[in-house]
């Protein structure tokens, strides 16, 4: 357990630094292009395209397949060197091909994701896309290198490298503001030099982020060489596993296309694509810091236990990880919900826009705790080399997401559309995690569901008065019309104050009732302190 604690701290500290600099990056980006407007949505679509392709590569092939396979390959006579060299070569060739195809298809890709844009918006977004799409190669290479390092228990670099990307982006976006006097939220105002400066900066950050990982490669004890002989080390088996996962992620992308097209119809004067992306970024802040930092080392250990057939230890890993994640994630959900308006002010130009954007964040938060559970459940299937079952329960979720987005567009006005799309996505995710949990319970003849559900219930009960206390503090600070929405910095400060109160009351209540999960969770938390 101590190794998981150390790895969690390393990943968690890097994730905190990465997410905080990422928040600052987005603040500067909003200052450059605005948050609610045609130009912001045009850039949001273009810059999201390489992320969507990266999601297929990272989630579809690497996280699901590579980690368990590299753990197994470590038992080979060469320690997995040949396997990883072949995999790396194959991945690089595939990434180059995917990037070339994406560049050729840029106008079509923009049209597919934002069919309701005006002609000028489509043209601007396509111009951004030509600068952004080279990120596909570097995102994929970064994911491939990082997952190999993670599988070899070198956890830090993969988490810390994005900080360099954020620093470069902050500097580049700042230069854009100095030269072109942001925010440039009108589509007609954009020139080729403005497009190159903004989108070129975004891509340059990803390039450097990838190159940083190479400096840490020797710590994995590996020597890579090009190897085009892709037979003989089980790559066909990986292909079968990745096939289901690839289809799963493609289904997710199709659902995302439906959502993006629905939201493109609200672009202009109402919350739309860029606002939804920024709300998701806030949502992902606690998810990344808590779920990924604690869950990633657990997944490596769980994969080892599953590969060795130690099913009792797998069940214990599932229960322990969900209770640990739940302890932190429930408090985070309560804090962020109460501070939704100040937090939304971080990525908007004024208090009015923050109030308009806050419901989008609130609707996403409905699924924060369920997604933490899903992280553990889904990766347990992966640890048993089962990618077929996750495909089917994710396909259900994707169908509900797409259907919900269409329903939202039919019954809601432009101003409520982004929140409606977020809410239907959350509901779909709740259904998904229920189905996934039932299926895993049947597969392993029990996963301690009653014990971790009871723990989550205790955390939720403690979060209710904690949230009430936080809301009271928000009212004392002036509410949504007070100083906490006067600027982006004030929004961050207000959200931090409210969140701290929620966390303090939450911990106090759990301590008062001597919640059994409190002591181990605090032990893990103390590892973040400098003297440790």
C-alpha cells in the first residue's frame, strides 16, 4: 500500500500543478477570444478535434490495453524490450497516418462537428483546424510514451509534462493579447496572423509536452529501437482487445458529434461549445486530481492481481479504491456545486455570463461521483482483458447521450441548451455505471457493493450540511452579485473560500461520527505535505 500511496502523491501533486496552470491557461485564452461568442466557439471546435482523435488513441488503445499487456510482457526474457519496441514503432507509424488523414479532412471534420455554424464561423474554425490538427501525432506519441512509463511504474513525468504545455500556451496567448488587443470574440475581426499566433501556440505547447517525456525514458530501463516486425509478441491479441475498445470510443465520439452539433446552434450570444468545454474543465479538476492520481496506481496493482488470478485481492482493490475515491470526490462535488457561479466566473467576462454558465457546471456535477465509481469498475474489466463488456454498457450510455442532446434541442431554448445537454449526459452516465456495476458483480461473484455504497451514503450525508455551510458563506460574501463575481481572480478566490468551508465542515462531521474511511484517507492526504 505504501507504493500506491507514494505513486498517488506523485501523480496527484503533478495533476494539481497541471490543472492549476491549465486553469490559468484557459483564463488567458478567454481574455484573448472571449467565452460566449462566435470566435471562441470556432476555436473550441478546431482545438477539440485533435483531442477527440487522441481520446480514441489514449482511451481506446492505451489505457485499456497497453498497461495490462506491458505488465505481462515484463515477464518475458528481455523484460518486455522487444514488445515495447514493436508497439512503439507501430504506434508512431499509425499516428503519422492518422495525422495526415485528419489534415486532409479538416474542412469536413469541422462541418461534421459544427453544422449549425455560420459560413464565416466554419471558415474560421477550418483555418484554426489546419494549425491544430498536427497535435494528433504529438498527443498520441505523448500518450504512448506516458502509458509505457506508467506501466513500468514511472508515474511522475506523464503527469508533470502538461505543465510545460500550459506555460508555453500562457505565454503565447499573452503575446496574442499584447499584439492584437483581446478579446477578439467577433468572427469578422480575425486575420491569418491572428489565427497562426493563437492556434500555433496551442500546437507548440503539445509538441514540447511530448518531447519532455523523452528525458525520463532511461528511468524505465528501456532501450527503444525501430522494429517493423510486428508479429510474434501477441500484437494480434492486442488487436482483438482493442477492437471492442476502439468501437466503444468511436461510439462516444459519435455521441459527442451529436452534442457538438446541437450546441453549435446556440453559438453567438448564449452559452454553447466553449462554455461547455470550460465547465467540463472545472468538472475535471477534482476528477483528475482525485480519481486519476489515486486510481491510476490502483489500476496497475489491480492488473497484476487479475493477471495472477488473485480474485479476492481484486475484490479488495475495488472496494478499497472506491471508498478512498468516494471520500474525496463527494466533498469536491459538494464544494464545486455551491461555488458554481464564482467558479464559472473564472472563465467568463462578467458576472452575467458567469450566472449563465453556472447551470452547465451544475448539470455536469450530477455524474461526478458515479464517474469515479465507473473508473474503477470499467478498468477492472480491462484488467481481465475484457473490452467487449465495457463496449456494450458504454454503447447504451452513448445512445442515451445522443438522444438526450436531441431531446434538449427540441424542448429547450438557446439559453438553456448547454445546461440541458450536460444534464442528459450526466443522467446517461448514471445509468451506465449502474449497469456496469451489476455486470461486474455477476462476473466476480460480488465486488463488495454493499460496503462501498454504504460508505458513499455516509459521505453524502456529511456533504449536505457541509454544502449548506458553504452556501451560507457564499451569501455572506455577497452571493452571486457580490465581489466573488467581479473578476476572474475574485471568482477563483471566492470558490476557494467556499470550498474550504465545505471541506472543513465535511471532515468535521466525519470525524465526529468516527467514519472508518477517515483515517486512511487523511494518511494519504498527509503525504502531500512538504515534510513528507
